[in-house]
C-alpha cells in the first residue's frame, strides 16, 4: 500500500497553524468563537497542506450522513451476522451509510480488501477479520481513517479495538473436566482456515491437557456442518465416547447429531462444548453447552467507540469482553 497517499491529519493542521485541535475543528465546522484572523490562518494552512476533513468527524458535528466501511470474513456465519446487526442498528440511529467489504479465508485477499477500504475514502472503518495481523491493521494509522478492530489487539492514534476473552474460561472448563473424568479423551475440533481465535483457543486447550498430563486428540475437519456430520458418522463406528470442543454451534451440532444417529448417548457417552455460542445452541436437541458473547452488543459497541474515536474522545482504546459459560444438555457439567 506504499503507493497510497497519506491523508494530512487535523493534528498537522493545528501544529502548522499554531492553534489547538479545538480551534481547527471550529473552523472546519464553521462554528463561532474564532477570530477572523485565526480563521483565515487555519483555512490558509488547510489549503496549503491539502487537508481533507474526516467525513465522520464532520457528520458528528453537523448531523450530516457519512459512510462507514465494515470488513468481515463472511456474512454466512451467524455470529458475524449478529455483529453486523449491531453495527447497522447504531448506523441507522446516527444516520450513517454502511459499506460492506467481505474477504475470503486468505490473508492476501484480506490485505487487498483493506486497500479497497482506504482507497474508497470511507470516513470510518470497523474491521472484523481473523486473517489480518497487527502490522496490516496498524497501517491504518498512516491514514486519517478512524478504525475499530474486532478480535485483534491493535491500538494507535486513530485505532481502537475490541478483544474477546475465550482462552481463560476455556482453560478452566477443560481443567475441571479433566479432573472429574479420566475416561473420555478430550478432543479439539480443528476447522480449516478459521483464523486466530480458533488458533488461540486450540493452543490453550493443548496447554491444559499437557499440564494435566492427559492424552488428547486434534480432529481436523472442513468448515462444513454436513461434511463434519459425515466424518463423525465414520468416526463413531470405532469410537464410542469422547469430550469434544468445537469451534461454533453448527460444527458442535453436527457432532451431536452424528453421535445420536450412531446410537450413542449425549452427554453420557459423548459430550460437546461449542466455543462460539449462537441462537442455535438453544434450537438443537439436545441443546448445546457453549461459551457466549453477545455479538449484537459487540457491533453496537464498535460503532459507539468509532464515533468517540472520530471526535478524539475515546479514552479507553482497548475494550475486552469475556465469554460466559452456559451449561446446557450436551455436557454433564
């Protein structure tokens, strides 16, 4: 992205004019309390530097609509759709327009999409994509695009983030299970191309099993509930029990269905924990034990953080949301 021209910031305008950020803001938004001499000086500096005010910041001051860019890996997942619902709810409340950018499970594609976000001149961005790393996202610091990153810890002058707390709770849940059950083999379901959250939780799972000196298994499957069901119908021909940690409800539900269709009892023979709980946890039979985060609220919070960031009023740039363990019928405890 080296060929993309950096946007001049309001900070540079203030420094070059020898005035405060508040004064520059008042000039940009045609507000009072600024002398004519100072106004002319700031306007001259703006013209000289080629400064283009942030549409988001102006919208907040003038109540005009603006465009927010949202980057997601796919809208097919229920938890992603919930985040979008929360974002859209606040956008509607504030009168903002929403522009959606979707990536595939590829870091190269995610970087290309990030370039599109910048060159499309959106006035603010929310990024929820597991393929982008800190270095990729932090490049937004070089552009005057206020950005909130979901599920990736990145901070900067124009960047804030929301991070999820799954690992700590998962460690406790698995450790408690291993202490109470010495028969069932703990198994982590590794779904291909599912990003950093899955990698972090898988690492935590392995560490807990090693600390307990217990054998464990990693079961590789595709990102498909139907293929996972077929894989486990075959698996349960030779394995009659187990404790499984699945990435999300659709995968967990496929394992539960395969177990019951194989004549096994849930949770007596087979137990399944879903990491990312959604509305489907209560729909399946038996219901799924899961780790829940209100993803609609995540979307809302991301938008409110973005509006504060655009006004230079976001004091807490990293917000952590802990998952909540919800016991249902697919596990004993």
